[in-house]
């Protein structure tokens, strides 16, 4: 794991307090993840095998949107409107403007978002399991496993862009920054 901090134990109770809000936010996070992967394909079509990897990732993220929407529908809910994601916005604000640094940073930001999603979805799986909600525990466990693979894909795509020392330096920068951003955010019915 690339994360430098762990989610506070109070996050589960806060996130599970309004399941419709949590699922709505989750749907929007999955949609944005699919859009981000496709935006990288659009911006960098010359990147060879990354196009196929990012397209498959976008496809899987889109399937997660469908799964979250189906879960909302089973509860008789419609998704709530999307709200600004302060976590992702703060990370994206650190992306440099010149290439290849821009691509490196965009991939690292995506890796950190996916890694944090993995951690939090696994916390949801465990928390709902402890509450006896096996459906939500299985649902979040399965999606959490996918997020871990996605983080690894982004790291794999980022690593060859710069020499190892430059990669490690930027990874450390985003690790520290991500932890700072997370610590400043309130606990709410959100994935991030």
C-alpha cells in the first residue's frame, strides 16, 4: 500500500449514517474514475499498451456504477446529486502542468485515490459484516479488491515515465500530501 495514513475509526459510523448518501457518493466516485481513465486515453492515445489498460479499467469502473445504481434501486432510492469532492480536487491541484510530469502526477493521483478507495471499501465491508449486513459486506469487499488492482495499474503505468529516483520522490510527495488532505476533511457519508 502507498498510503501514509489510515482512515480514522470514526469514519465508518459517519459514512454509514446515511446509506443513500454513501451509495450516491460511491456511484459518482465510480463514474468519475471511469471518466478519468477515458480522459487519459483521450489525452495520451500514443501511450501504447496504456490505452488498452486504461480502457479496461474504465469498463470495470463503469460496471461498478451499474452495480451501485442497482443497489440503490433495491433500496428504492435514486442517486442524489453529485457534490464537489474536496479530497480529489486537492490532490489534482498538485498536478504539474508540463509533460511528462503532468502525466506522472495524474497517474499518481489516480493511484492514491484508488488506494484510499480500496482501504475505505474494505472498512465498509468489515463494518457492515460486523453489523450483520452480509449483502453490503460482500458488495464492498468485492469492489474493494478491484480498487486495489486499479491502484496497482496506475502505479505500473507511472513508473517508467521518469527515472526511479524521480518516481520515488513524487510518490513520497503525494503520499505526504494525501495524508494531509485526508486529515483535514470531516467524516461524512462519503467514500472520500
